[in-house]
C-alpha cells in the first residue's frame, strides 16, 4: 500500500490538471518517458527524492516510475510544496510526504519517511537527504548506488564533503551541467523571481532601483529581466571578475552599504548567508522590498529584521510588513525563502524540461555505472547534456549545421597556418 502525507487529498484533480499542463511543455522529458516505459532502465530501483514539489517535479517522478522505479518524495523547502500537486501524486500511487508551510520538525519527519524506503538513488535540491544519511543514518549508505544534486549550494557543500573525505557515495552534480545551469539558473530563476515579486506585491518595476546581490548565473538572468522591465539594476558582488562583468554589462556596481540606501527592491541570489543584515536594513528607504531567490532562508537575516521591528503584519499573501522602531517600513517577501517558489510556481516547465531530463538520464547512468564510481562528486557525462540539447532543439523544430569533413579536419590539425 502506498503511504503518503499531504495537506488535502481532495486537491488531487486540480493538481492533475497542472501536471497535464506541464507535460505539454516538457517534450524532452516526455520523450525520455516513452523510452523508459519501453526499456525499464530503473527496474527494481528505489529512488528517494527531496525536491520542490511542483508540477514539473511531478512529471519527473512519473517518468522515473515509468522506468520501473519506486519513488518516495518529500519537499526540499517548507514553502515550495504545491499541495494540489502532492495530492495528485499521492493519488497516482507515489509515496509523497510534503505539506506547504510544514514546520521544521515536520520537514525532517517527511525527509525521514523518504529515507525509510532505503533509496538506491538520492535526488537532492540542497543536499538535505545526503547530509541526513551521512550525519544520522549511516546504516543506509550501503544501499545507495549514488546521488544527484540539483542546485549550486548543494554542490558546493558536497565538494566540501569530498575534500574532507566525508563523502561516502558518488554524487552527480546535475547543477553543473550546462543544460541545467545555463538555462534553469539564468532563464528559470530570472523569470520566476520576477514572477514571485510581482505576484506578492504587484509593484511597477519600471523606474525602480533593483538591487541584485550576487551576479552569478541566477543574478545575471535576473538582471537582464529586471532591466527589460525598466528597472535600474544595481549589483552587489564580492568577486572582482563578476563585478567587472556587471559593470561591462552596463549595470551599476556598489557595496551593500551604498546599495542599501539607494534600492527600492532587493533580491539575494548568492548562496551565502546574512548577505542583507541589520546594518543594511538600518539604511534602507521606507517601503523597501526584500526577497531572496538564492539559498534556503539564510541570505536575508530575518532575525535582524525582527530585532529592528516594533510591529509586523501580513499585508498581502507572502508579503510581510515590518514597521521598524525608526518608523520606516520594510516588506519581506515569502519569509525570506525562495520567492520564485513560495510566491509563484517556480521555474517554467520549459526550463525544467531540461534540468529534469538531466536528472532522469543521470538516474539511468547511475544504475548502469555505479559499480565503477567512487565516493566523489562527478560531472554529468557530456553525452547526456548533448542529447538533451539536441532533443530540445528538435522539439522546437530548429535545425543546426554540422561541421563539414574539411572543417573537422581543420579543427583537429595544428600544421595548417595562415
Ligand atoms: N530560486 C531558485 O529556484 C534557484 C535556482 C537555481 C539556483 N538557486 C540558488 O541561487 C544561488 C545562486 O546560484 P548561482 O547558480 O547563481 O551561483 P553562482 O555561484 O553562479 O553565483 C553566486 C554569486 O554570488 C556571489 N556572492 C557570494 N557571496 C556574496 C556576498 N556576500 N555578497 C554579494 N555577492 C556574493 C558570488 O561571488 C557569485 O558571483 C545558489 O544558492 C543556488 O542554489 C536558486
């Protein structure tokens, strides 16, 4: 019997329609599903997934099931679970443990329920399954063939574990594959962060000073879109190369102390902690809006904001007004958690089509190759990414050129001069 814990099973029909919509916009993953259905590459494999429970994740889970896997799923963030999707998956026979707004204790209860399945493959978005197995459930390590990590911060942690000799099973860094980070982080986070801010506040972006902390993949995508909406973008960085790139992309670069005084809207996408803290909040204008689209809920120091505050209220869904003792008001979106997932629906299906195709094919790769893999962080083999890019182009009916024999030879030769 399938076990599940969801907010309201009666939401299943609503969730099913959203999943149908996502399937229509994820042609590559659907093609992989057809192949999985025929070849069953994941037969007898148990997959434990700790991912944002969205309609796109549901398409991935259904694909893994079509490949023969048993899948147990929990949310990777207490505010990103879409309860109707969780209900639809439960009704489809997936063991899903996820409730939007779950407490920290409930979050770990759900995660441990997934681990009770003794997964052979772990799918993480923030390394929570892997860390729990390594720190608290080491008896599960022998069952695990390998893991996958979906996000930048998770990969950074896993590389640190590898460096310390603490990693006990192989992990494929799905985040680092170009078909993930060149599309999901840039176009997905770029668009969905704006979507989250607008759904929470409905403010006009044109003419606003839009401060972006972190000019990596996510920051660049967000900056392009904010500029496209008419905002004046200000970037805060700690890396000289990234800062220089921002300058040459035509945006202002300044320190957080300077930006704090200027900005109307602040978004963190650094993967770091306490990037916006007390000393910055004290400088902010009345009405400043703060959101995080980077890592968990640690980039904005909510504790500092609370310390400065004399009164607070939820003024709109996912928008909390903090009245500071100085009399100024600051608005925090989605409790400082990922605004694109908490206030909107996360990345559009079209980009998750590629990220989750990476995940599906990497599951197959782990099953076929785990005996050869060591407890290290591996890049996803480039053939997987190339195949996905080709399938995506095909789905868009776009053709590209091929090298001629003469060009292939030229690219490989060193003797031919000017
Ligand atoms: N919201 C989402 O759905 C979503 C999607 C993808 C990635 N992410 C997360 O977003 C974060 C950024 O991902 P990325 O791929 O852009 O990473 P990245 O490494 O490409 O970029 C991060 C940038 O932040 C800068 N930075 C670090 N500390 C800083 C500080 N204190 N002040 C200013 N800048 C600082 C770094 O120099 C770097 O340029 C990660 O935590 C990642 O997990 C979120």
